């Protein structure tokens, strides 16, 4: 049996060889047509991720799926490629290792092989930071400027792969430490992170919606992995916590003082500071408790703003939308953050927390209806695409892998919280 919720739900070297190639899928080779979990929305997303969206000739992730054409396509997008490996690890956490099921075993194997191959390609293309400590990804593999976002997503994938024993944490300890030092080298005196490596441009506003949040979440995940390795440097772990203290002061002030903050800022800030909230709970001192309450307030206010955003408040209603190319990614990403808000809010039982729980849960359930409806837009006659998100609406004929990846992350969190579609 699969440990899943039945309720809720590409590069140089080999990369350049298939960076825009397209493969026509063969249903008889790539899919088991019927399965006992066909009604499970989350399982269908994981099956889409692990069967339809992996090129088994290269063990690499596709990025686009075209259900009506029966084709999947590689695209050179390193950020998305790295994110796919991270998302795949979340799917693996919810598939039982010992399950007596051929399809589940196939999905586990293909996800594991794709994670290993993807991470290995980027791990072999690290270079020393010319303007500071640590390492970062080489522009030779990225074909674009190396940023803290690239380093963050590689770190996130590696940390989860260590947790799943796909990577040996002792063998990659120095690499994790180097990537951490590289990200920390981009933190400015005001607590903000500049984005680009090997650049004297210290602007911290470009990419502020995404990259700092990704970087901080990666630092905190790396903190946990390094703590679990007896030979790791305690200095690195302490540097991460000091960095987060400075970063919280800057980014929370930015949120409260800027008039027009993009909703994507909220999403990634919630994701990273929810992890910081958990880390603070380990320290049973008064200063940590005070900071933890400040972080909680910050998280919950941003979650309330997500619920008030256009896609959530006006165009999401019991699974009805004509703008899937816009809404699907916004809903999937927002739901990932909202699940963290529900979890953090439930750690304290007060009347105000109960009201927030009702608000967050209502919006989460509406989002689940939307995700289920989005899956249903793919015809049952299609040989690829079933279970993936993003197809349909106004002339949208493709599915992006990252959309489904965000939704997988959200739904496994909601499963733990017993937030269901019913």
C-alpha cells in the first residue's frame, strides 16, 4: 500500500544534447493503464512526475508535457531542473519502500535515478567563489549568471537526498559546507542577500521575491544535515543562525514598510521562515522564544495576505477558473505556503488561532478542489499528462513540471495536517 493521502493531492554535457529535444511517449512501455490508486489526486501527480516526466534514456526530467500531442520536452532551465530533483525527493518520502506494488517500485526507481543523475551533473560543475568564500555553480553548465538561487536549489535537493540516503551525507559534507559559505558570502551588512556571484552589483531588490527565500530555506536545511554529521563544523551552523537573525530583521522590515510587495515574496518568505520558526523552537531560551513569536506573527500575516490575493480571493471558487495558465502556478505555490501557515498556527490553541485555522483551511480546500478540477482537464485518452497540472483554460496546451512539483509539496504537508478535500 502507498503511504499517501487518498483524501487530498535541463545543462551542458548531456544537457546540451537534449536541451530542446522532444520525445513521443509510448503508453505500453511507460504506463500501467489502470491502477488501484487512480482516484488518489496526490498519487496521480506523483505518477505523472515519476513516469511521464522522466526520460529513462538519460535519467533526466522533462520540463514540458503536451498531453494532446503525446510528447514531453527537455528545456534548458537549470533552476527548474534543480527544483525538479528537490520536488521528486518530496514525492519519494510518501512512497513506501517496502510496498508490494510494481508501479510504485517503478516510480521510486525512476525518481531516485533522476535525482541522482540531475544532482551529479550540477555537483560536478562547481567553482570557487572569486569574490568570497565557498563555491557556486559554474556558468559553463548554467549558460547564465550563477546566482544564490541556483546554489539554493542544489542545496535543497542534496539535503533531501541525504535524508533519503540517496546521497551519503558524509561524502557530500564538504560540498554542502562550500555551497553554504558561498551563499553566506552574498549577505550584505543590512542582512539582505545580493543575488549574483562574481559580481560587484550589490543590489538586493532584483529577484527579491524568490532567491533570498530559496537561499534561506536551503541554509536552514543544510544546518540540519550538518548538525547530524559529527565531523561537521559547528562554526558553519552558528554562522547560518546568525545569518538568519540578520535576514529576518531586514526582510520582515521590508515587508512591513513597502507598499507593493509581490505575492511571490510572501510565499517564499513563509516557506523559509516557517523552517526558521522550527529551528528557534530547539533553543529553550527567552530570546529565542521572543524571536519565535515575532516570526510566527510574520508568517501568519503573510498567509492571510495570500488568501486575499487576486487568484485566491476572486478567481478561485470550488475548482472553477478560466485562467489556468495564471492561476495554477499561483494556487500551487500559494498552497505550499498556506500549508505551512496552517501548521504553525495550530501549534497554539486560542480563539484567534481557531479563526485563522478556519480561514486557512477553507482556502486550502478550495485550492484542492481547483487542483482536482485541473487534473480532470486532461482527456483520459491522452497517453501522457494525466495527473499533471496546468493544462486547459485559455489556449494552454502544455504542462510545466514545476507547477505539479509545488502542488506535490503542498499536498504532502496537508496530508500530515489531515486537511482533506471532503
